[in-house]
C-alpha cells in the first residue's frame, strides 16, 4: 500500500478528534467529549537488556531529566528459602548486611560514607526476593556502586549492631501484641496456611535468639549468589558506560549454586493450550484454608478489624486462562480504580467502612519448585469497622462472593473491570525507573516479557463464563476463614450474624 | 590525594547555591482573569498526566463547633453536580431541598423528622452514588483521591494524556455547581476514616490530644483535619455550602498539571473551562481575612499507651518561610536525622544509648510552626531519662558547633531529596500546589538555595532562640503493660 493511500484509509476510519466548528463550546456531558484514541503499549524492551560477564542481566533505562540514578540489584532469595528454625534469617541477613558494616568500613563509617554522598542504600528481603537499592545523585553513583558491591560481597555483620538489632526485635515482638492489625495478620496466616507452613511462620523470641553472626554469615554464603540475580538501572546514566562499570564490580561474581539464571521464557504465540488448566487452588493441602470457620479474638476498642478469605491460587503458567479470569474477578469484587461491588455496598450504600483492601495472590510456580505447597499465597478481603457493624460488613463480603459463584457477571461490569485493570497498566511503566525494574522483574520471576504485550488481548478474551468457572474452581466460601479482632460480644451479634453462622458455623474464640 | 581534592571540588560544587534545583524545575505559570492560578510541568513521553488542584483553606478554617467541616466538604465534592450523579436533576432538586429541611429538623430535635426516610428512599432512586468516579474510571483515569490538610485541601487525578480535557470538564463542573448528595452517608464515612486513621492506632489518639493541648483550645491547628466525631455528626448541608462558597473561590485555587501536556493547550482549556468560575473576591480580600493565630498554649500531656514508651518534645518556632530561621530549623532537623545524624549517633547507638529510635522534624505551616523531637525509649530505659539526654545532646551541639562535614552531608542530602521529590509526577504536582498556595512555587527552589547557605552559626542561633527548655511542651507516653494479651 502506498503511503498516501494508507493515510487516506486512516483518515476515513478515524473519528474526528474535535468537532471543527464548535471547538470552543463545552459539551453538555463529559461523555460527549471526543478524544484521540489512547491505547497504551508497554515500551519496547529491545535495547534495554545487557549482560555482565557472568550472565547477570542488566536492564538500563536512561533518563537525563534529573541528576539522579537508581540501581536495584535483586536476588531470588527470601523467607521461602529459610529452613525450619531459620525464621527471619533472610530479612535479618539483608538488614544487617547494610547496617553491620562492609569491607573496609565499620557500621558507622559505612553510614557516614553513604550519607556524605547524599545517597541511599537499603537492603531488604521479602517472601521471594532480596533487594539492594542504590539511589544517588549522578555525580556520586560510582562511589555508591562501590559501597553497594562491598555490602553485597563482604558484609561484616558487626556483633554490636547485631546485638542491638536483636534487642529491638524482641521489643517489637512484644509490642506487636498491642497492635490489632499485627495480631490479625499473624493469626490470619496461621488459620489459612496452618501453623507449620513457612507462609505462617513468624518471628518468636526463640528465633530472634538464634540470630548469631555465624548464622547470618552462613545464610549469606549459601544464598547470595549471582544465579537468578538481576540488575535494573535508570536515570542520568550512559547505558554502555554504566554496564562496563557494573561488569567491573559484579561481572566476576561467582555462582554458589549449580544452576545459572536463565533468560525469561517465551510465551507461545496465539491462544494457550488446554493442558494449562491443571492448576490447584490450594497447594498440596487441597482445602481452601487450614482451619476454616468464623474465629474471633476479643479486643476492647472502638474499632474491629476483620479478614475474610482463603489460600490464593497457584498456576504453572503466567498465561493460564484462569489467571486472567481471576484478575478480573478481583477487580469486579474490589478494584481500586472501579466502582467495585464491595466498595459500592460497604462504602457508598451503607457507609460501613472507610476502605476495603482485597488481594488475590495468583502465583506462578517455576518448574523447578520442589515444594509447591509453599508457593500458594492468599485471597483476602480486609476491612475495619465499628464492632457493632462487623457482622453486617462480613455478611456483605460473603454475599458478594456467593453471588460471584452463582451468577455470571454482566458484560458491562466485566468491561468496566477490564478498563480499570488496563488503566493501571501505564502506571507499571510510568517512569524509566519502573520500565527497567519491570523488565528486570520479569526475568527474576520467570515471567516472559511477552506477558505485557498480550496483557490487553488476554483480558479482552475473558468471558463471563470464564469468570464463573474460575470462581467455582478457586473460591470456596464454606472453606474460608473469617477472623474478627475486636470487642467480641458486639462483633458477633450484629445484623448478618445468622447468615455467617449458616455458612461458617458458630463464632469460636481463637486460642493463642 | 588527587581524588580527595577532586571529591572536595565536587562536593563544593554540589553544595553551592549555583547547583540548586532551579534548572530542573521551570513550570509554566499563568493566572486566569478570575484569579485561578495554573502551573504546567511538561514531561514528554509520560503516558499519564498527574492533575492536582488545591484550595487555600483546610481544617484550620473550620469554625468553632464545626471541626471537620473542611474534610466533610472534601468528601461531598465527589457527590457530583447537576449533571453528574443524578438521573434527573429537575426531579431531584426539589426533593433534595425537602430532604435538607427535614434533616435539619431531625438534627435540631435529636429525632428523625417524619417523612425523612421516605424522601431519602425517593432520592436514592434518583441519585447515582459513585457516578463521579465512574466517569473518570471509564475513561481510564485512576488515583482519584483528595486530601484535607491544615492549610489546604487537594484533589488529584491521573489520566491518560489524550484525555486531559476530561479533567478540565469534570473539575470545573463540580466547582461550578456542586451538589452535596448523600450527606448523611458521607458523615458516616468521615467518621469511619477518623477511626481507621487515628483511633485504631495505639498512639494516634494521644498525638491528637497532644495537638489540642499544645496549641490550646480555639487555635486553628488544635484539631486534626479529620474532625471531631460529635461535631461532624451535627453538621448540616447549609454548613457545607457556606464553607464551599467562602473558600472555594477562584483566587484561592491552584491547579498543577505534570505530564505530556503542552502549556499552550493547557492555557486554552483552562480559559474555556475554569474561566467560567466567577471571581467572588479580590486577592486583597483574601489576604485581609487571614486572622492572626493565637500563641500556642504549650500544654504538656502524660499518659499510658499500648505503644512503646516515648516522648515528643515540641518548641514553638515560626510560620512557613523559604528563608531565615525557618530554613535553618529545617537544616537543624537534617543534622539530627539519618543514620549519621546526631540523634542516631548519640541517643540510639552512642554513649547515651537511651533510645530505640529518635527523629526530629520542623513543622511549619501558614499560621505557625514547631520543632519536634520524638524519642522512643530503648529496652529498660525509663521515660524520665529521655528528655535530659536530649538536652545534653543539644548542649554538645551548642558547645562544639556543627562540623563542616556534617553541614556538607545535610546540604547534599537535602538537594538529592528534593530532586527525588521532583521525580514522581503526582508528588511534584502536590508539592507545587502546596507551595503556590503558601505564596508561590518558587519557594521550593528558593528554600534549597537558602538551605545551602545555612551555617553552623545559624544553627547555634536558632537553637538558642527557639529550643529553650522553658518554652516547650512534652508528650510522655508510658507503655501500659500488655494490653489485650
């Protein structure tokens, strides 16, 4: 097709952006405004990826608008890698690597060096990853990187700092009992995953006692290797020069584990195959929650906190059709951007709560994962309300879940949920920092980059029947947990309590 | 040696006023005939535009007996207009007036007036709660939120750059003819918000009470922006309307757009849409009505709390300014904070070692400011040991002065911190709006230049002038055993 012809075709099918004559007029309704079509496409990954001598991938997104540089080094190591009795080891190793001195610097000297650069270096660890972050002005990035390398390779785990950290942790643990949200968190995880699961393991005085310098040195030596590590860099940098510098500092880092980090897997083009549907909703345990039912923890106070839910979902593939369906289901139930079902009822209609927080973990197990039961996260609806309204609010949550299990969601609601999910997509790639980070994360998680280019079309393909099917496979209200932390008598006897009893049984005080 | 010299030159370059934030922040500013101000920061390539508008006026303007009014109005502004939020405005309007009369009677009598419920039901059939957010989310907008602060109230939206005109339509529409629907429900939500933010945190209620004791009854900052429960419950729609009319005037409004939007286009749309707002008063009128705030009462407070034992020591200082003592106090906070700062080095890890954590903050607002130091007690440390330890620290700063290396560190941190705040579009939009409402956005960069000039002598001066043991208030919270165990 000639270029001219192509232009003519585009002109013929594209609606006019603005009405030419009444350009200055204000339409009566916002729906009458005409916009240039906006279809966000994630920025191309091509040209962003580099590799160090040892195969560690580096994603660089330069942005010279401010004299700032962000560098993130992520390792696929976290709580999930702790053996029994090692609770908190991953987080403590990360925290003390930063705080306990490194290389030639003692703890105070290291803080001095970092602060004098006006930089920030932080290290932290969560369920599945350990992250070291350098955030500095561009003129000090070189010195900052040397400090970062020092923390990564030669942390000193200073004894005095460790002793102080342990003392603080013990104090925090005893303070945790005073915070209703912390109590809810801890007990909720035990009810859903069972007391033996690593998902519900929490620090105790005994596990804090077990942190000694040798334990941290061992954890660091065993788990902090280049296998699976990724680096993301953004800001005021020249990509080639930065990668060369990173290679000097991190390119000789030797693997401690036999298997090396591979490139991100590729998604098959076209519709996914049928065989992807053998996912399990509840890990190896098979039930929605370890101890289903209605549980209460008596707490005096003017506010009750409650959580309703079960285990999350686990898939073999990022592209499992049920995974896309559950993303929409969560959005319909309680999307942050849309006027969702829970928000409409709890907030707009009844004014029962200020905010509802819902999340549905849709984890994907790597083929290499030996222990799949630990991979499953949670599906949780959390809210706070006055104790007298706790049953009414929980009953609304229950009703809405049962409605999702009973009826197909109307097309208009699916469309609105889809719009809302797609509207948030640009936020994931909003700034160069996010772009480099997102693509590096793909590689860390084994998520193919193509995930983002099929994102829109996969969501568009989900039907009402798909959502109903996924709900029936993955949501189990009878097998769920309702945990209420609040003034017990008020919190179990309000409106809606009969409905909750019918499904979950009588409320039981939780013995701790 | 060579590299040390080079490093010193680099440091000097960074900490000199020449290397300020200014070159990185040059918004286009314009003001409409009605007095409304716009700031546009063009950032090509961003898929979303961060759009924020703020009104000069927050909880500090709540009238006596109506604490929480500004916050309630913030919520009500999401109820829509004559166009948005209704199925039929012609039919709704008289019903809404009748509902308001009945509701007013009910509040005055303390019992529901007859017919209130019936009118409420008829209204429910006509109204569309959530319609305002619905229009935005259908267009792919997100981050729809609002914030009531002491001196200002801000409303934010993030939307695809192609649809920026929708923001002009929606925001000018609700400013032009807002309709405060669902009044009763919104009072309940505001009440819930307060519980969730303040009442359910162990120390939250105490800090609220300390604000009241520190500033003293009747001071504009004596209550939290969230409001007072009993007074919120008694508010009437007429209160909300009169607050809206007095406060939400174009000459008190600032709008900021950050993203891929051209200043020329923004100016054209601003004129067309916001130009419709009527300028009710002149700038001079707005300036004249600023009341002189009373001196803080400096009331201290002691209590038991299901939290870590801690003290907060507060000293009255000066209102917000991008110069002089206000900036020196900000730098002093920088000297005390961070891991190489004095608080951490001397109270958390050093000789004194009395604290689990400690931080300093200079809070400066339109009608007054204070310098606050918060110290959480370390294990086995008694509360009465904390304040003397802080006093000794201050004496050491006065005796030895701030070292050059310390000042360099603080300047550098302040500079990179401010660049970081410019990085994120919505954050920058809020900062610009707040600074413009407090007298002009240039104060952001002027403040940085002033901070770079603060000397050790300046720090000594402000410590001697403001941080005097005789002029302070202290909140002391002792951990109350093991509540709820």
